[in-house]
C-alpha cells in the first residue's frame, strides 16, 4: 500500500467517481465533460479520463448544422 502523502487528495480514482459519472451521463446524455467535472468536484482532465477511458463513453451523435438544409432547396 502507498504511504500517506501531503498535497491534493486523490479523490477521482475512488470507486464512487466512475459510478457517479455514469449516473450523470445516463440521466442526461447531452451532459458535457465540464458539467461532470463541476458536479463531481474534479478537474476536467480527470472527468474526461473517467468518461472516455474508464467508462468507455464516446460522442456518438453530432448536432446538425444549417448547411444540410440547403440540399432540400435544390
């Protein structure tokens, strides 16, 4: 086991954080990494790692842009 260290506590690697992040994502699929970080009290980099690396969530849908409507006019 690692010895106690001074400095910032390592809270993001606890078992609760990935499950809390998963619950947030499943509640609102359009939530951002920034919002997850704020809700969990962790950095955006750590939140990104939780979402993408640990939980395996990736962006699957992109917002449509106005350029697609121009095809209908033609």
